[in-house]
């Protein structure tokens, strides 16, 4: 295309690669398109200067929608970019160009206004810089004066970066005084493309923020919504475990529909970004890590602005930075270090020095682990071996020797055990209800069970002290309270994981509101603070970042419903693959080798998968198939029914657990509001 005016219908062009050919003509803009150009009906086009057709799926890893930055470029290994890897999952959505112009040089106005300057050249998925002659450029708007920057509108196809530390020791076979163990401490990272179209979301954060504790705490409508979610979960358990209700399986929602169900069922596009040779455990190195991330991956335009003073006639020149903030997620410890690094730079002069291009977001897998730890802290004790119906006694009853005291030692075993125990408690509670009432519908039975035994209560003010004589304390059935607590916390854990699998961002936020109460009562100071930070970001971030906070938390590697996993769990998978590759590099454990291995994880996995497919080798699906637990379930259910744990019987008590009421009940709202307000004030002060 010799001139932009030659394009009649720009919407029909799907750009797979953009090249600025300044060498031949400053007015020439070469486009490599998959369709829409005259004479190119086959869906292929040729790269400028090359006669071989290029398929629209042959460019992988990165394009301009991932990063465009005048300071640096994203580097890919040349040997990898030259491979014919058309079978690999396609890269980002094609770029669409229009004649939209920026009102001011280098201005990025909103999430749907991401611009690439004509001084940016992209080749083979990489970005580099070229020098243009300062001539006027012809567009449909007419001649643009010399020296003014022209921008092309690009629909926002955003991404999120996830990071985590990776540590490994390389021990030599023959140790010498000058040949010792080499310890690797790096930060591993990847980017995942947004599956939602965020072009219509504004990138402007709210100017005035007035957050109150009521905006953070769960409301009555939140309690009603989570009860509805619990009813569906209970219905699933009943139709699976109770033969009389098996015929109603078709009436149960196995995949709960929500606003963006279709998008969240799509396969995610994941791009490994390699490693950074810094240790995130040190704040000074964490600052360097965030600087590199901001320079390399935050879309930025920097312009020299001259300001004149009318009184004195003097001029002052300063650099103006316009950028799109990018979400940078990780586990709680990583996110806390990101915030610490930003606090170190809080008093810097400009936005880039203050690291405002990166927005820390906490992920959900480590949060789920902390939730299981709280459940174990409240309900699991080695001293309760003889107390019928407790978790430790039930574990011994079915000989689950792999269930540890600390869930972090074997989280999978703890969750598998908790799932069977929860099913048995749901069945025992349903049998107790059916002794006094009859329900033909599984939905009605589930609703009655939730209303009767759910132990969640919203924080409310304490009633005024009365001068009347104190009433005698009612006898509390501690066995009954313990059983309802297992049911309540088990459903909270099950619902949180179900929302993750579906990729339902709104429901995840709903569960985070109740997890705030759990972590606060359970003494998890870090995660209770992180819950406040996350829920406050719904009010302080731009609409685009809020949408990313809700819907960009998951990675779907299968492209099927119910196959989403948290971003930090996928990071753990990549860490495991990277360490497996590093085990075979022998003495070649230099940083360049590690960097090459980290960047090629996705390519190596796809090449291996394609090779195995071609030669007919059976590969594991990655799905962890669970063995039937019917016998374990029957033993636990029989124990619960024999001890009538869901029938109030006066003053019974488990000696190891003093539970006068549920742990998510009877909060002191005054103290909770005071603590929340202190956290909110700190968040607003740091903005």
C-alpha cells in the first residue's frame, strides 16, 4: 500500500504483521494481511522484501498488542522465531487500523485508544526502533505538519503479567574450592492475553475515592447470593450421593452460567517471557525487577513538552509520560513485595519512576491454600482422636495416613479428604431434615438444608448494654456447632474452587468478601490485609483494570468449560517445567541458557506434543482422575448418623474444640470497622 488513502475499507483488513519501511519511502506503510487486500484472496500475503507467502498463524509469541514501547523491545530467540510452528496456538487477535488521530502528541486517552507511533517497526513478532525523516505524512485527514506524531488506533487487546520466584541449586559432581554449588534466584514470568474485549472500558481511574467499610464487607444481598450458590453445590452432592434423587441430575446446574461464560470457556493464550536475574526477596532487587517489567512491557509514549512563562519569557522542558497500566499478579508474598517496591519509589518525580505502570493483583491458588490452613487450624487437632465426628477421628477411621497436620505439606490429600467429609455432612444433614419434613425437589431440600445449618452471620453492631440482671448462659451443643462449622467452611471452600474452575470473576469477588471475615477471625494477617486491598481496588482502579482484576485471574489451558485454573497455579506449573529442563543442562547453567530455556517452554511443549501426536504416542491429559470413594463416604456417614451430629442434644462438647458459636458469626462490628478504616486510609494515602 503506497499510501494510507489507498485503503478503502479499513475494517476488512486483518493485520497480522506491521512493518514501517522508512528505507524506501517515509510515506510507505507495508501491511502483511491475512485477507481483505486486492489480489490476495487466498488468505496469505508476502512480507515486504520476501517472495514467500506467510500464513497468518506462522507468527507466534508476541505482537504489538502485547507490548510497544519506544524504550526497548521484546526479544525472542532468532532460531525459534524462524521455525515453522504453524501448529502452535495462534497469537493475539489481529490489529485493526483506523484513521483516528490523537489530540495531542503521544497521548493515550483510554483503554480503547492504544497507539503505535510510526517510528515503531515490528518484525517477526519483535519490536525495534527506526529513524524516520521528519517529513509530513499524508492521511485521509490531509497533511500533518512536520514534526507531529501520527498515531493509529488499535482496539485494546490487553494482557496480564504473572510473576513468581524460581530457586534452584546446581551442585557439581566434583566439588572444588573454586567450583561450588551455584544457587539460582530468579523471577519467572509469563503473559496471558485477555479473553474479554476491553475496548469499551475506560482507562481513566476515578478522581474522587471515598471508600467506607460498608463497601468492603459483605451485605445482605451478598449473603443471599452466596446461599443461592451453596444451594446449587448441595444439589450436586445430593443427586450424586442419594439414589432417590439421582433422577433429578438433569435439573441441576453443573456449569453455572454467568455474563462472560462463553469467553471464559475459551483457551487462553499464554506467552512465556523468560526470567529476570534478580531475587525478589530483596526490596532493592524487587525495584529493579519492576523497572524492567515496566520498561519492557508497559505500553508507553514519552514526549518532550516545552512550557513558556509569560511573565519572564523563560521556557522549561520536561518529559511527559502516557502509558497503559498493566496488571502484575502473583501470590500474596510476591504482591506484598511489589507494593513494598512501589512504596520505596512513592516520592519520585514522575509516574514511571513511581512504578505506576504496574498494578499488583493477588491470585487465588495460594489463597485457597490459606483457606484450607484456616479450616485445619479450627477443626483439626491430634488430641481429638477419640472425639467422634471430628476431622482427625474421621481421618483415622478411613486410614487417610497421607493427610498432614499442615495442609501445605500435601494440599491435594487434604482437599480430597475434605471433599469426602463434606459430602458425608451434606448427606447426614439432609437425612436429619427428611425425618421431620418431606421434599420431592432436590432444590427445595437444598434450600432447607442451607437455611437450617449454614453458620454465616453478617457483622452487626452490638446491642446496647442493659442494666437488667444478666441472663444465664444457654447450654451449647458443641458437637452440633462443630458439624455445622464443617458444613459451612466446606461449602465456602467448595464454592470458591468452583468459581475458579468456571472463571466467574463476579462470584470470586463475592467469595473474597466472606474470606475477609474468615482470614480476619483466623489470624491470617497478611491475607486479611490482601483481601482489603483487593476489594478496595474495585473502587480505586480504572474500569479496564477492574475488569482485568475480575476476569483476568484465570488461565484455561484446555478450551473447555470448567477448566480454568488460577494464574499463580499455572505459574507453578511453568516453574516445574523450567526446573525439569534445567536438570538436563549439566554444567551449562549460565543465565543465558536459563533465559533461553524459560522463553521456549511453550514452544518446546507444543513441539513435543505435536511430535507425540505424529508418532502415535499416548500422552497424559493432565486430568487427575479420582478413584471412587464410596466406601470411605459410607464409613464417615455412618459415624455421623450414629452420633446424631445434626440434632441438638443439650450440652455436648468436643474437648479439643471450644465452639460456643460458628467462626463466621458474632463479629464485633465496631472493632472490625475501626480496623478496616485504618487499612482503607492507608490505601487512599498511598494513591
